[in-house]
C-alpha cells in the first residue's frame, strides 16, 4: 500500500487518489472532481467538492461534513460512508458495493442503492429526489 497522504487546507482543481493509497483531506476545496482509484481510501473532513466524487472498485470513501455540488458515484466499492453535516447537490448512486452508510446527509437528487454485500444504513437524511433500493436491501423502516 502507498504511504498515507494528508492534505490540510488549500484548493486544487481535480484530485486523483492513486491505486492502493490512503488520502486524508481536511478543510480543503476541490474545484472539480475526485476519483478514488481501486483499492484506495479517502477520508474527507470539512471538504468542498465542486464536481463529482467517483469511488472505484474495492475503494473506500469516508466523508464527514462535506459539501459536494455534483454526485457521489460508487460501483463495486468496498465501502461508502457519508456522515452528518454533509450535503450532496446531485444524486448518490451506490451499485454493488460492500457496505453503505448515509447518515444525516442532505441529498439534492436521488439516493440509489443496489446490491450492497455486507450492510446498508440510510438514516436521518433529507432526500429531495427519489429513494430507490434493490429488493434485497429493503428491510426495516423506510422514511423519506
């Protein structure tokens, strides 16, 4: 695995988290998109993203109090967690991922979760668009 990278403050046009890397963003602005490469991990604290966050195969996203103007898209990711105080202007789409947790998030578009393998938690979130989960994900109480 690559050496951990930490970035406090400042801004950047786009961010690519390299394959197998661990990256931590704190109080950072990304003007464009973030791509989390296969097997990489991104921890984002108090970050602003002008574009979309893309989470690749076996990658992990842990986002705390982030503001994403675009979407969060994950396909075959290991884990996607977006925690309280976060805002996503577009949609959140999580397809065939290991685990997903959307907790206390304001989503301007849709929330689509299909085929998580381990666990799914979607709680205390405001979803302006549609909420869609594959049939095997539909257990417990659902509120929109």
